[in-house]
């Protein structure tokens, strides 16, 4: 039997934290791919994973001897409305592995069959959304943004029934943990203060060990989660990422991006951009994400109130102080990132206005978010390449007015032109997983069992800053008739 070297800690928490059960076997497991780099980081042998024995485990048809599969209990606010019980309805935590870097990670099967938390769901996942999560999470890792990873994808040989019958699949997901804001809410809403405390202690051990030494460890934990969420959402904005379902059950306290559903990247810059077909009111639109992340950590603070102080009023005061840290933390990460995107190493008070001016010109002129910044790198080194940036604006002169002010500002910054260009190209991706190409790659795999486009795209987006000849097609925004306006979570 294949050995993962599981070393489980979540299962030491009381029974009410999870349901213990095995995955439901599938008809005919088939390998889509193993993520060799992630396997190695975890100290796993990619060849063993790709063997029939390994594939059986990844499909849920065999359970390694040292695994102790559980479905985690959690609650969550979905689009602002509280569900007291969600939980892993189609996922199982196989166990935890301590990787070569010494970090503990969860290995989870997603799409592994029904659990006590499935409600009316079938516990399964369709191939398209599995590939989508694989592709986008690996792209996020390529940007250097905290994220869960994809260790493997397998097909089940069984259909799943959504609007139509679709091929089924299982994703093996790797995460720093699967503790969500909604996990705290689950126990808090049951007034189970003991469980909230146990969960907080567990989270401190796993994610914020330094908090143990703080004057108030629970406060330090809350501050840690708030800081991670604030930084994460800033990183999303800096690459044009729209998560799409920022429910509290999809907010990981580790600070990793988790639960890729109808997520997508913006092409033309517009802060109101929404792709998700179910987000009718635009609650999770691009520019709303910082406010929503703050809303989500406010729900965490509420759930943790009994831990912050014995008296409610005092606890609320502490929670407010912690939450006040979100804005400055977000702002520092966002503004700092934008400064780097336009090539600045130094900071001046007027930088914000300069950047805002660029963004509003981009919005008014439907400039492609990714390409505008990428092309600015060349323009920073050589104004002769301005034509490239200008071409991104419907009215190219909108760029000229800004570029003059920008160059004046660059003149007060350090570094040579070539250093600046290299620094900018290291933060402004040439490639993002463009929606129209994502859809094309998934369609080829799902409808024609052709994984070529998926593999090709994966190779592009996992090295997003390295511009390579022959990949021009991946850098280009969609033509008007290629534009994808709606994405579906496909659950
Ligand atoms: P999500 O929108 O994917 O974050 O899922 C929200 C909740 O619905 C979680 O509790 C999931 O486990 C559950 N869920 C989603 N899809 C299914 C499914 N096909 N079967 C059972 N539960 C599901
Ligand atoms: Mg979820």
C-alpha cells in the first residue's frame, strides 16, 4: 500500500469537529495528472502516486493504512446569509503530511462522495470545475499568492448530473489547513464556547505559534488572521483576480486562497467586474473584495468574542481594535504593490493619486489590466515603446497625459532603467489564465478528452512573469466575440 506518512492532528479534536468516514469508491479511476513539484515538496513519490495503487487512493477507491479520513464540520455566511451547518459535503481530509520544508499540510480529496454534510448534494465534482481549480490555484501559486495547491486530478469514470451529465472527477487538494472563518462560526452559533476555544488553540499551534507568547494569545490569533486576509485580498487585486464566492466558509484562517469556483481574472480594468452567474447583485465584484474580506473577519471576531475578554463590552472593544488593523494592512499591501507595478521603489504621498489617475484612465479607456502594467515595464526603460501602452487605451492620448507625470516621478526614484524594467516585469505578469482560454481548455478536456490545451495553459500560467516566444496567444485579451462574461461554480 502506498505510504503518505500521514501525521494527523485534527482528528485529535473532539468528535463534534468532524464526521469520520471513508470515500465512496468510483467506477473506473483514470489519471489526469499528478503535480510532481507539489508531490516532491510534500516528500511524496510522484511515480507512486501515478501508479494504479496511487490512482486508486486519489480516486477514493483505496484508503492508505495511515489515513484517517474525515469530513470537517463548518458553518458560514453565504452571500450574507448564515447557514449554521455546511461542512465538507463533497470532500474528505485524508490526513496531514509534514513536508520537506517542515510545514504541515492537509491532503484532501474533493469530489469523493457524499458525507453527513452533503444535504441534497451528490458529494461529487465534475471534471470541468476540478480542472478549473487545478489551473487557477496553480496560477496563483505561480504569482506567489498564498493558495491551496492541486496535488492531483483523476477522473471517476462515472457521470455527475448537473444541468446535463458530465464526467466526474476528484481533485486532491493540499492546504495549510482547512480551518475556515465558518469553522469558528459553526461552534459559536451553537454557543459551544469550549469548542471555539479548542479550535482557537489548535489554530494557534498550527498557524500562529508566536501568538502563544503574546499577552493575549487569542487576540494575537485574531490579529494574525485579519492581517493575512488583508494582505491576501490586496494580492488578488494586484493581479486582477476575482474570487467570486467570498463566503465565510470560503475564507481560510491560514490566509490561503481557497475554494475556487466561478473565480476569474479581469481583462479590461473595471472595478465593478463580476463573472459569477450566481452573484446577481455583484456582492463579490472585484473592488468589493477588500470590504467583503473585512466583513468576513468581522464575523470571525464575533465568533471569538468569548475568548477575547470575560465581559462582552470589553471583548467588543478588543475586537474593534483588531479589526481596525485591517484597513491599514490592506492599504499598505495594495499601495505598496501598485507602487511596484508602476516601477517605484521609494514612497511619496502623492503616489496614491498618481496611481489612481492611471487606474481611472484605464477604466475609462477599457485598458487591459494585465497588459497595461506589463507594457509599462518596457516603457519605463524606453519611452520609444510608449506606443505599446498607448494601444491599450481606446483613446491613446489618455495615456500620454499620465505618462508625463509618471516619468517626472520616476526621475526622483532610484535605480537604472534596466533595473526598473526587470523589477516591474517580476511583479507584472505577462500571462494570466484568461477566461476565454480557460473555457477553451476545459471544453477540450471535458468534451473531447483532449488535455493538450489544459496542459499547455498550465505550463504558461505557472511561470507567468517569463515572457516566452510562441506564447503570444496567451498574452492577448479576448476579441469581442471571445469574451466570457459569466462563469459558473458548477457544484
Ligand atoms: P462551495 O460553494 O463549493 O464552497 O460549497 C458550499 C457548501 O456546499 C459546502 O458545504 C460544500 O461541501 C457543499 N457542496 C457543494 N457542492 C456539493 C455537492 N456536489 N455535494 C454535496 N455538497 C456540496
Ligand atoms: Mg466552500
